């Protein structure tokens, strides 16, 4: 028999936050997750769902508030799932994110190492350079917004306080123009309709703006007039693209892009380097913090100009090109063919010729490089949330670099992978959290590992 049942109302104390930003309470050892509750608070809740090991509850009232509780400035914060921590003071967010990193390293990796204070932003608003906004038809109106947590119900949004204002303006202009031309929203249930999402990408340093109309259908009725009307209201747009996604899927982008106006790409800069960005390009969405993240990775790599460096999971070459300015040669590997082509183009644009890129899985490419006589002094990894494949970790150990820099968006899998490396001759020196996504529960970390000498 569980200590709580669905629809129970009770007062609980919040001990912690989950990696998704929900409060954690315990009732007779049973864990309840409570969105919008903060550590240190006593709150009244109603239990909404129970499983064997844990349950979920809805916040009814805050009986004893945390000193870090603030009024969220966004009017739809409590309905929208876009960010989770606007009710948490920014200083409190930064401390909590560091605490979560420390906890994961100790609990999952058995590490007790220096963890620096989280690197935050002086102005933690309006930082996102890319918006991807879904559309729906509601009572005869075309509505743009964001999904409620754990649903596909769209909350109408006029502006988003973590988006660049130019992205907000672009989304609203496109919505108005599409509505005026009678373009229907795609309906997930029926599979009918046209417009699925609108993407806006703004170059923080370049000022260039790309708009991508993501559609179910290949054709958009009146597309020339639609493009002309967008340009009347947004004359500085650099690129208008159509991306066609005919599949019944949660994946936003399809494989086909069509140029409707201007250029197929825009450019932006990170740390003085220029990058070409297409609709499919992975490019960090917070340019200010990206420079800090990559700067820390470069610091941990400790390059003197003589090193051979491998950049695994290199994407479009952002970290590779940072490293190449301080290394003898950098070898980048990435499984996505389009990203490798972008990386090669970005190397040309920046006139950097001491980089070599290969397409494939890192665990397949690195052994071949080893056979070819490439023995890296430093390996930099920035894997997806699931972390590194064990075969790749094994390959890294065999290549025996003096130093490994591990950049991660998921400290849990990072701690697991670093435990593997630590058990095979590497010492974790220190870790620095970086707040790439203020007011959300996400935190990025940069870790420095050194090969131990026998």
C-alpha cells in the first residue's frame, strides 16, 4: 500500500529539484514530483498520479516560501512548457545548477573534485537566437505558441522573454501574414493542413535573419504573395526558406528545403570566427554563453601550438575551429553528413587549414585514425544527451591522449562516462558548469581529465 493516493491533499517539504525543474518531496520515503515548487519550501499539494516508486502532484499553495521565490515576468509561465524556473531568482538558479552537478558527480561517478561556480549571464533574458514555434487553428484563428508541459496542447504566445526580440517579431509577422492568406495549420490528428512550425534564426553578431516555413505540403497557395507581404513588414530579412515535412512525426524539420527569398544560409560569429548556418545546422542558441563555454574548453585543453587534437561529435566545426587556432592540427568527426559539409565550409570561410574532418561514428573513425598514425595529445568530446558509446570510450582509452576535455549537456551521463575513464587511468581534475539556458532546468558542464602517469 502506497503512503499516498491519487487526489490526496497534503502539506509537504521540498528537498530538491529534478533535472526537469520540478520540486522533490518525500512522504514516508515515497517520492513526489511537484512542478513550480522550490527547495526549502513547505507547500500544499494534491496528488495527481502514482506509480510504484514515485508520483506526481500539483502545487495548490505555498505555505512557507523560499527566499529565492520571485514573481515570474512572463504572463504564461505557469501554462507554457518552454522554461521551468522563472519563479526562481537567477542567483538561486545558478547555485542550484552547481549543486546538481556536484550531486551527480558524487552519486553517479563517486567523484569529489573541485566544481566551480556556475558561469551565468549578466542579463539572462532574450538570449535565444533560434525560435521554433508550432501553429494550430483555434476557433477559426491561426495561433502560434508553445506546448504545455507533457502535451501537444499549444498555449498562445505573443512574445517569449528568453527569445531575441527579432525572432518574436518575425514569428508574429509570419502568423499574421499566413492568417491573412488563409493558410491552415497542420492538424496532428487528421494529418490535414499546411503550416506546422515557423523557425526564426537571428545572427547575434551579423544581424542576419532567416525565416523557415515548415509545412506538411510541398506547395503553399499564394506563396509569392505571402513572401512579398512578409518582406513589406520585415524588409531586413536575409533568407526565407520552406522546409517540407510530410511525415506524421514529432521531429520538426523534414529533409527538403526550398529557397523562397534571399540566401539559403545566414552567417554569425563566435569568438571572431564566422559560421554559415542553414535550416538544419546545429548552432548553439545562446551566442554569449557559447563563447564562455568554448573558452573554458580551450582553457582545459591547455594547447601550446604543438598538439594533435581530436574533436569528437564536432557538428559544424564550432569547437574544432576554436581549437585549431591554438593547436598544430585538429581532426573532427561527426556522424551527420550535412554537418561535416558545413564544418568544411566553415573552415574555408575562416581560412583555417589545419583541420581535417571525417564523417562517421566516432567509435568507427578513431580506430582508423589510430591505424593511420594519428595519436592525439588531446581529445575533446561534446556528445548528445545519451553520452558516449562504451566502444568510443574504449577507443579513447586505447588512443591514450594526455588530456580529455568532456563538454556535456547531461551531467548524469557525463559522470557515468568519466567514471569509466577514471577506472582506466584518467584523473578528473575539475568541472565548470555553464548556464547556457537561463530560466530552464538545463545546465552544461566542461570537465578536465588528465592521464595519470604510472
